């Protein structure tokens, strides 16, 4: 039969393992959130760059059309 001290040490050890597991799960959850956030940011940045490039191409086409028309 375990003494009170041994029983308390076992309980403390079990609580420590549970706390470590909880901390690990929280870390994994936060890491996943950060990865998702980074992916969304990257997607938004790529979409912005694509729209900017479309505007530039449209502007080039208009300028070229004016040059051709003027010539």
C-alpha cells in the first residue's frame, strides 16, 4: 500500500504529464493556426499581385493601342 507521500507524488507526476500534454496540444494547435494564417496571407498577397499585373497589362495594351493609332 502506498503512503500518502507516494500517493501525492504519483498524483503530482500524473498532473505534470497531463500539463505537458496539454501544453503540447496547445502548441500544436497554435502552430496549425499560424500555418493557416500564413497561407491566407500568402494567398491574399498573390491575389493582390495578380490584380496589379492585370492592371499593368491593361495599361500597356491601352498605351500600345494609342501608339499604333497615332502612327
